[in-house]
């Protein structure tokens, strides 16, 4: 059987791929694997605003209770809040029912261990093998040993207090627009910024179960970009459906993506002496402008494969404090164990207030280089043609020479589709267009001969 868990838990179309039955099995197997040997295990359960959340929560919680574990239900809450509260409440594990930035028909189930980190592949595989063995050896307690469900009313306030504690300044005098993506941040983000004294304007914070991520939030920041200028705000902040990502908009309505946020926060943390080893961890997809900007202020970058789990692995291994992706998934390891949109939003807002500068001025430390993406359709068994074919390899070297240190070629075979993705970065958009599509065409033609 193929692997159930993807890079971010088990995800699929709710009630078709991710069924109530599967949620029950994941609850049961997950509770068993993550709490083996614990006296009376506790598992925290949170979710985003999707309509399918109630159905999946009911099934998942049934599975947890069926092995005698206790389910602490915290309702609609950001994914990073579950990571934090699992630690705060001394739970043995945490589970989030969310499909993050995906459209409403999708949902997902993601586990955290007792310290608030995503599970290792080994543990995920163990959960899957318990399900595949038809729960061999998994207890079904009766009588007083069956698990209980507890609803934790204080969860949202506990998370808000934690988020506020990550900055040492109030936000009085700052006018901020928040786009909550009709998702999990619709209470937490608004309340936090108001309690810190900011003048808060809000859009897309009226979830109806169906409008999560619909033309709003960090995947569609266009409305926020317009709104910030119209309402004369100092900055705008856009979250995704489960609020582990945050993108910003400056006072002129320009999008400030994760690369810019890492540049600004990296420089600030370095000045504070809080950037361990003066390193920021990024993925290979980060813009070359970020590498140049950090280099200018004597900050090193470490590159990983695409995916926040690889960024986190590298940070934990070497003790780095800041890392993330262009998508706004940014990890401040001093504060939380996963990307946290609200923490990111607060760090950036605090820097704007402390520096007395406009966000556009802060972002000017980095100049984004144009990027062009082109796809080559290739058979799955030929995805390494750009390495094995001499003519193509020579062409890549030739392009790199032409870009002469002010650009680069990045080629990535798709993990899910029969494609090879060609990305070129440099200073001249038109030239990049011609080169990228030419190279993609050459790869496609040779692979399909």
C-alpha cells in the first residue's frame, strides 16, 4: 500500500479520500502509537473553519477515546496554537484537522508529538502499519477505562497570551489591516492585535465553513493590497486557512513575501544578538535577491529542499533560530516549533514600530530578482534527463555563464506529476523568458524521443 502521510499529514478531499472511517482509524492508531505506555494519555484536538471539520473531529475523537485516551478539544484554532498548547497542557500529542491553504473541499489530519513537533516518518509509518494490521494488539477498554472528551474553553486566550509574550512592545499608534482568510485566525489575530493597542482593520474574518481561502488570505492577497492603501494603513498582514503562514503588504500596497520578511527579521535579530551563528535557513526556491540582501549585512544562508519540514530539520540540527519559505511559512524557533503566522505578524509589526520606519523602507534592503518558471512534460522514468544528457547539461552551464553570477538555473523534477520544472532567475525578465522556455522545450523534446 502506498504511503498515507504526505509532507503535511494525511490530506485529501473530505468524505471522498479523507473519510470519517479513515479519521476514526487515524485517531485510534495515532492515540495508540503516540501514547504507548502512558498511564492515562491526553491528546489535544484542534481544527480550522472548514465545514468538514465537525464530521472529521467527531470520528477522530471517537478513535482516540476508543483506546482509553482523553481528548482535549480546543475547537477552531490555528495549527501553531495546537503545537504550543500541546506543550503547555502537557498533552502526549496534538492533532490538527486542517488542509492549510487548500480549497474548502480538502481537509487533512496532522499529528504533533508531545513537544509540539511534526512526527518523524518512522512514527507516521508505524501509525499506518497499525491501521494496515487491522489494529492487531490495540486494546479496546471497557467500563471506566474508556476515554473522555474534555472541552478546553481557555485555549484561545492561552494562545493569545503566548503570542503577545513574543514581543516586548505594544503596538499603539500602528494601523494594521488583517486578512484572516475566513480561517482559523479569525479570532486569535484580531484579538491579539487589539489587545496590543493597534488600530485594527479586518477583512475576511467571517467564516461560514465554505469561504476559507476563497480569493482571500495569503494565497490571494490582492484584496488586502488594495484595502491597505484605501484605509491608509501602515501595513497589512495576510494569513492562510490554518494561520501557520503570514505574508505582509507595505503601506503602498506592495506585497512583502516570506523572503522579504526573513530579510527584515534576520537583520533585526542579528542587531539584537539573537540570530544564532548569524544564519537564516531558506529553501532552494528563495529568491536570489534574499541571498544578496543577507550577504550584504553579513548573514549566512543555509539552503534546504523545498518544504518547511526540511527547514525545521536543519534548524534543529544546527541550533539556528530563523528559517522559512517564500510562501510566508516562517519559523522563529525561540518561540514555536512550527511556522506561526501570528508570531510572524507580531515580530514584523514590532520591528516597524521600534524602527520608526515604514515597511517599504525596511523592505528596501532587498531587491527581488525576476523569476521565470517553465514546465517540461517528461515520462516519469526520464526525470533525470537534465543530469544524464550531455547536450542539456552543457546548455545549462552555458545559461549560467550568460547570467554571470547575477542569476541562476534551478531544475526540479516534480514529486507528484510527470514534469521537470525549470526556474531561471536573473535581472532581465525578457531574456529569462526566452532561456527558460527554450531549455524546457529542449528537455521535453529529448525526453520524449
